[in-house]
């Protein structure tokens, strides 16, 4: 199950998988993704592509009652949209706790809140990227907003920091592994791509059996 799946343009990352549930809120992204999901060249992969807002309790209730139990949940570069307030985050936690099988895994990627906290209030990476902190309070928690600019996207968007405390409290008993992007092979060649990319971590949480 892929939370905040986007337009499904990189389905190759699921090669070898027979079935997935993808969930996306944005109508345009959903329309585009629906065409990709229906394309015949993905015939070996069955996709249930569902339009839902993962912060809405009624959408979560509907998903809990309609989707099967699963072994893996992914949330790539999207979990930061759910940490604006605790009520939002509680909804995806409820979905994951209800649908993930014991022994199954929840993987997500996001900026390391600790690394961002250590940066100046505004930092520019060679005009390719910038990050502006829009919060004053340094305590970990919900609603710590940052503005992020990525030149290939072309505008600044807001997102929220994801703190280790938030994750550990929401998933007690899960075995947690966290890897920084700098630990992976094939680092970006450009120094600004590399510095920006290395602000991210991959988290892997395994539900107790
Ligand atoms: C930065 S994109 C990442 C897309 C994809 N996971 C990837 O790795 O390419 C974040 C996605 O999360 C979706 N999203 C944000 N808030 C959401 C919500 N409340 N419910 C469902 N999807 C949401 C956005 O519409 C967007 O497509």
C-alpha cells in the first residue's frame, strides 16, 4: 500500500510485485495515475488506485473497511504532509495499524528533522534548492513548518518536520531502522543535489509478530 502515491510514473520500483493499493488525494495526480494504472504494459501488476484524503477520518474508515490486510506500507516523500497537526497524523497511523500484518513493514522517506534543526533559518543550495524555516519553537512536535524550493518543480511548497519522537510514540513495539540517504550507493554527482538529498532518511519499521 503506497500512501500519497502521486502520479504512478515510477511504477518500475514495484517490479516483481503482483498487487498494490495506491492512495492519492490530488485530483490531477489521480487522473494521470489512473491512466498509468490502466495501461496494458503494467498488466502483471494489479493496482487498486484509490482517491482519498488520508487526513480525513471518514476516508480512513472507508479504507479500513474496504482494503485487505497487507505486508508492506510505503510513504515516499509524503509523510511530511501529515505532521501539521496530531489529528492528521493519527489518521494514517490508524490505517497502518489496522491494515499492516504482524511482521509486516512500514517504510517511509522524509527530511531528518534533527538535520534541518541544525541548519540556519534559511539555506540555499546553489540556487537549485532552498529551505526556509517557518517555525520558531525548537521543541520536537507537530506543525513545524518549512518552505522548500526545488528548481525542477519551480515553486516553494510547505511541509512539516517529522520527528523521531512522533514516530516512536505512534508505533510502540515496532523495530525501527533509520538510514540516511548518504548510506546508499550512487550518490548524486552534483554537490548541491548531494547536500540536499542527504538531508533525507529512509525509515523501516517492522510490526511485532
Ligand atoms: C512529493 S509527492 C510524492 C509522491 C510519490 N510518493 C513519490 O515518491 O514520487 C507527495 C504526494 O502526497 C500526496 N498527498 C498529500 N497530502 C495527502 C493527503 N492528505 N492524502 C493523500 N495524499 C496526499 C500529494 O498529492 C502528492 O502526490
